[in-house]
C-alpha cells in the first residue's frame, strides 16, 4: 500500500509542481500554480512590443538562445494602466506571456522569470512551471547602500551587486563615494581629490586606495540602467570629508595639512561653513556629479559632523552672526539648505541622513532615518519624505548578534506612530553595507542571506510567515550558489542562556538554525553531545561546536565566573543606556564576561556621557578581600575607561564608607580595543552592600577625532571574592 501511495504522490508531483517548487524571493503578491510546464528551447520564439526592445535583448542574452523558433512563444506585451513596476506573468504550456505598462515593469517580471529558471546549465530544454503571477511592489524605494570608500570595490564588483539587487527586485543602489578614508569619484576641476584623496597610507606603510574614473562610472550607470536599478550617489557634506581636506586643506576651518583617514570613526575636521570657497567647491563638485548621474535624488550625507571646529573657528562664528543663526546646529542647517538650493535649481532632490533635521530641515529634503526611527517619524510628520534604515534592522555591516535574518524579516518600515497619510511619506527602506570591517571579499557574507528578508519586507505586502520564508530561503541557496554568492550564516550559529540559581549556573545552548547539532566541552574535558540544559557549579571555560549536515557550523566559547556577587541584586542609581543594556539589571553580576573583539556581544552595559553608580546587595554580611570591576576601551568608538573608580561599603545600605578610590592612568587615545580591571585587594572586608561609582571622562577631549562628543563607559562585571 505504502509503495503505491508513493508512486501516486510522485506522479502528482510530476504533473503539478507544488508552490515550494515555484520558489520566489521576494514573494509575489499573487501567484497561482497551474498544471504542466513551458518548454524553453531552440524552438521557442520571442515577440515583444517595440517599447520593450532593450528588455527583450536582455532576456535573449540571459537565455543564450536564438528565440526565433516556431513551437511556442515568449511574449513581452504592453498592458495599459499598470503602475510603473507592476506586471502580469502568465505561463502556459504554449506561451510565456509577460505584460506591463513600462519597461521597468517588464524587467521586474523578467527577474521573476530568471528565478524560475533551473540552475543547471547543461540542459537542452528548460522546463518552466505553468504559473500565473500578478506582482507589484509595496514600496517604491528598495535600496542598498554600498560603501566603496572604507574599502575600495572594483567596478565589476559594483556591477555584480547591481545584478544581485535586480535579481531580488531591489531598485536603488546608494553608492557611497566620498569619505574620510577615501574619495572615490573623479572630479575634473579638482584632480587632487583622486590623486591624493583616493589613497591612504596604512599603518604598515602600504598605500591603499582606488577611484572610479568618469568612464568607469558611465559603464556602471549603463549596467544599472539596463536592469532598471537607479544609482543614487552619496557625496558627503559637511562631515566625513577628511580625504577631501587632505587633498585641498583650504576647505577646513584650520587650513592645516592632514592625511587621508586611516582610522574608522568620526573625525572633527569637516568642511568650514564660514569659507565661501567651500561653497564654490561644493557647487563645482555637485555640478559634475549631476552631469554624470541621472538620478532625481542626490544624497549629500549630513551625518556625524562634529561641531567642534565650527565652534572654534572665526569664519564659522562670523557666518553664524551674519546669518542670524543660533548655534552650530543651525549652521549645519544653513549649509545643507545651500546645497539643497543648488540641487533644486538643477531639477534634483536632496537626501540626507537624519542629522539634517538638527537646526531645521531644508525645505524639500528627504530624510534617511538611521539612528532609530525618530528621524523618519519627524520627517513624515512635518510633510517630508523619508527612507528608513534604522541601525536596529538595516545595518548589514553589524554582526548577526545585532541583527539576524529573522529580525530583518520582521522589520516594519512604517513606524506605528504615523497616521495613514503621514505613512505615505515613507518611500521605503535601505539596507546599509558599511565597509570598515568588510573588504570586498567579505561583503557577500554580510549581505546574504539578510538581504533576502529585506527585499521581501520592501516588496511584498503579504502577511508575514517566517516558516514559509525560511523554507524559500533554503531553496534559494542553490540559486545563490549558481550566482557565485558566498553567503554567510542566518543568525549567530550558537548562543547560550545562562541562569545562576541555587549557587549553580544552568546553561542552555541555543542553535541558530534548525537541523543543527551541538557538542560542548567544559574546561577542555572530552566533548559531549548537547541534548538538554546542563549545570556548572564553579568558574569554568565552556567551548561549543556546531554542525549542520555533518559540516562544521559555528563555534562558541564562554568564561563563566563564579564569585561572591554572582546572581546578586544590583540597584542602579544612574540608569544604563537603552542601546547597550547587556543582560539588563543583572548584567554586572551575571558571571559572564564580554569579549575584547566585539563590544556588541551583549555582555557589556553602556553609559553615555554619565557616570556609573550602582549598589550590589550581597543578601547578608559577607567577608571578601578583592573587588574587581572590568571596563572596555576603544577610543575610536568613543568608549573610554572611567577617569576614576571608587568603592564604598555598608552594612545597612544607607551609611557607606569609602574604602578605595583608583585614578585611571591609561591614556584616552591608547590604540586598539582592550579591557582594563580596576582591582582593590584588602583582607577581611565585611559588608552586605558594595557601592561602585565610576566617573566618566565626560566629553571627548580636543585631541580626539570627535572632540566634544559624549564618551561612553562600557562595563561587563563586578567580581567580588
Ligand atoms: C551612518 O551610519 N553614519 C549614516
Ligand atoms: Zn570654519
């Protein structure tokens, strides 16, 4: 009986493909699967409306067939009254009919067809399942930012990404072309921008860089146009401009010679807003940019421009007075508004990061919201368009512990705060691929598979169903393999949940992907298969290895520290910052340490611009002899050790006695990422309560690239023994 049922299923499967076989990402708005298949081969003909001749050529090249046979036809036809990107694709045994009102609509349909093709190349006849699809995008702005400045990316690589975007129905490449660490676009009037600004001397003395000639850019633009992908160039003002200032020092407030940046972060040297020649430069550069790029929108950056230089510059202060501006924030608004006037005069529109809201938004600017959703909300509520790319969901340069596939899939670009009318100002969203930690060869690993979720968020207007999406992603991998995409993990492959109770740690291991198997070893003892949570009763080293289909799939290592305050209650006199909560109210006594490499690993707690002041309750009078509080420092991320730390003890929780104050001696600008412990040792300390006050340095000092900004304190554990 079983045998016959099996054959029957097989027969049905042959005749009628299941939805799973028609595997599309993003998911179409409407799809109906029919019986049978269209046979594409040397006997297939192609007919098309003359409006679509370029798309027809694209399709011919793609299929590598003559397409002038007699048996069956592919038709690219004009259908009146559809939206720009809307199309109907109707595949029967006899015809493959694609209809749209515009060439862009046809191209979106051609990409659907491309996803329906098998990934094998050695077949004579390609069978395409009979389906009927009606598709159109939810949002008109479906973008990806590619930072080709921190790491230069070859033009062929950029074109490959344009093709990958088109394949997934993304329609905007936001091309980040100027930065502190490299100017990447040739400008005829200012040749030093690429002679000097495109190159940096790395710490090892090597020369790193590259730039795109105007011919390169035209080639990339042609490639994008053919695929109906718009390239929006980003030319940064007034910050992130060190490479330009290194080329032409007169553009800065000080006029001093500086080098093209080699460190990641934010620099205080920005274009001077009091110097008219800066505006001449800005106009000249943007005129050449507009000559090259046909895009309606030009992105002018506007983010992370520290006001330190402007506040200390006579010319900038004079401008503030003359223009009746209130402060340096209004000076930034003045700067951006001048750029906007130039763009508008030339029929273009300005986009800037959400900092352009500070000091007043330029009249018709579009805001790209990145520091959360607030920028987008404020813009939409004041009648401005917005593009959503909050760090919480859209920063694909961040590790998977910050944003994984599922989190991106559940991202909703329209903030709940907006009314229906206000929501119309949300043009769509973008995922951002900043490249500080991603030279070209690592970009695939960070972008894929997360971009599969993003393209579906921005295109499909259907109820979310993660299981369905996840199963389509699994079937999509062979297509990515076929396209040579070196995709990464879907989520952190292995995580742990550690609870300290009754004097023992209970460790649960969490698999980042179903079908994974885990093995673990405590203190280098023999490896065991993980089946259920296990206990650890003393300070230990835990190692875990993951496997998927018997292949290695991720590793994990953790130190568990058992000490006299482990699991004890903490009272926060000053709250920790919401963006870096670590393990919440138990973070400082959870027995878990943060790593040196990744300060976003979830074990650190952050305080921005404030001191840390906490009281630990040890439940009863306890005797101990060491107190050790560990902080992290990485000055380029504005994370600085405390200026000093003081320890106080109490028996009643009210009357505290200071037992030690330690002054920090590590320089604020010490190179690299590192941890530092503030240790106090004394025999027989007796107390129930320990108060720890760590004083922030406050503002970053003059010599820091982001002078004047708030410093962060990052702390992971207070160990008492
Ligand atoms: C940004 O990430 N600085 C826009
Ligand atoms: Zn100035």
